[in-house]
C-alpha cells in the first residue's frame, strides 16, 4: 500500500492517513472519471496493488441508479465490491 499522501502514478487517487478507517482522495476530469478513480482506489485497497495493472478477465456493463450523487457513489462502489468478490476479479 502507498505511504501517507503518496499519489498513485496515474494521479487519479491518493491514500491519506486516517486514525480509524482508510481515507482516499480521488480525482477526475469528469463525473465518469471520478467514479472510475474511486473504483480503482477501492480495488487497490482490496488487492494490494494498482488495480489498473491486474489483467482484464472479462467486461460487464453496469447500470446503477440512486437518488443523489453521494448515494450513487456508494451504490457504485458496493456493486464493484460485490462483483469483484463474487467473480474473484476486478471490475473496471
């Protein structure tokens, strides 16, 4: 895992020290990029390496709907987590 405030080589996300939980800062030039960066950061936490470097095993179209952007982010990450654990692979 990255050290305090080290930025991922792609500059899409960074991990920040937090006393109780994992904390990350994500970046994106669009809403789509922001969601992708969030997913990559979460998968790096799970797999312990940059998710972008994990070989692509399959693709799947996801459609997630929520009442607001904050809920959409939570639902998106929950769906990625479920699929990555159910299929034992990354889902981006």
